[in-house]
């Protein structure tokens, strides 16, 4: 079965950087768009960044544009989220997700993603 395992979260200070990784197994990784979502306490899950199956096209939410970069290594079945200049408001559980449909360019809605990791906590102290 499909498994997505996130790593790289932690406690950092405002202005620091983190890189999240998500290792995928049980799927034809290179055929699927991948995304990072986050959910803060008391808030709905929101899209952070998504990347298409080839890695040639990506989207980032306005809140993280210019600070976060999504990338993927199809040879390693891994998607990354490089997070720079972290802010207190970036504190959340970050989830990796795989699209339901192969070779779709990408979607920015959570409903389009059929497989989810367990999440990794990112805490930014101000």
C-alpha cells in the first residue's frame, strides 16, 4: 500500500530554516503530483506548496511564497519542502500528500490528494 513518511520537523527560532522530506513507497511516485499541506491548532488544513509529477511546475501559497521551495527527486521517491525565514505563524503540523490521479498537472485542494502522511510538527518560537 501507499506510504508517505515525513521527516525533518522540529522546534526552531524565527528566521531559521528547516527542510522537510517525504519518502514515498508503494506507488509509482514519478507519475503523481505531490503536495505539502499544514494545519495549525484550531485552523483548517491549508495548502502550502504543490509540485507536478515531473517537477517542472509548482505552486506556493502567498503566505510562503519567496520563503518556501518545494522540490522532488523522482529517483529517490522523495519530495522536499525547504523552509527559510520561518515565522511564528508557520507553526503547524505539516503533511505530505500524493494526488489521486496520475499525470494530473496538480491541484491546490486537499480533496484532490488521496494519500497522506502522518504529519510532522514544525514549531517556530518568536
